[in-house]
C-alpha cells in the first residue's frame, strides 16, 4: 500500500515511516497540514495517518477539507488526545479510525492494513457477511450456520458482526472495547473473555473445526474453520 503520514514530530514520523517501509509499504511524509493536503491531492494513497495537532492546518481541518473535496481515502487519526470525547470528535470529523499515543506498532499496522482493505471493498456497504458456513444479516439481525439459525444476544451479535467484518484478521481487545463496547469499559475487564466464550459455544457447537480463535498475546480472529 501507499501510505501518507502527516506528522510534525520528525522523530516520530521517521520511526513510523521506517517501520511501515520495513513492513512492505510505500510511505510519503508531510510535516504540516497544508503540505499533507497538497500531497493527498497530488498522489493516490491507500491510507492516510494524520496527527491531530499540526502546524498551518490542524489534522481535523485537513480531514474535513479532504472530505469536502470528495477525497474518501481512509484516515487513521493518531493523537495524544485520547479521551472519549476526543475520539468521537475525530471520527465525526471524517476519520475512519483513531489510535492514541503512545501506541504499539503492531496494532497500528493492523489498523492501517484493515483500512487499506476497506478502500478496495468496503464491508460496511454489505448487509450480509459470510465466513465459511456462517451468514450474518445485519438488517434482520439473523445468524445462521449451514442454514440453521443461531440465536444471539444483542452484544453477542455486535461482537460477531465486528469479527466477521474483519474476518481473517487479528482483532485486538482494544479494538473490541472501542468498537463493540464504545470505550466504556476498563481494558482490564473480563467482559470480552466472557462474551467470546459464550459466542464460541454458540457458533462452534458440535464442530471439530472451530472458527472463533484466540491469538495468544494479540486478540481474536474468526475465519473459515474448514480443513
């Protein structure tokens, strides 16, 4: 992918550009909002990584300007401002994802690559998600496996919907807390483990090829359990 980093901290942007380059991506860097806007206009990028506090044109204004110009390139907002209100403001301004500093590069990379895939085929446009024998209808809130309906509680449905939206990808606990529980739970809570256990019992019942898997030290993944 081709990624544009808009970050005024040169040390931080150099580290990030180097790490993304080592991960196989092509990286452009801008040190202020206006330069970032010009690069975003001149080149085709798969993902933008934008700091909120930028000289000349702040990050949220940059995003709003791009959206006003019909530039729909996915944006990951990277900021030291990490309160719930800060994140909500960033997402409402046109950001597609929000990650607070300090961050783990592995999580940033996973989020960037997820956004890059979304640009190609936006799963949000689909009303039905399919992974192996599972079919989830977002409109009717109906889940079936091999045509047999599985009844889920509302939170279980939201959890599975998010996992299926990111099928084949590792989804971290932080991502689940932010996107399924709306940031309202302490990261140390066991609420995710409880719901994952209940969900696994329902969708993998009687199967010797489990679809909902725990990736130790990283998070969870759902994928076709066929062998």
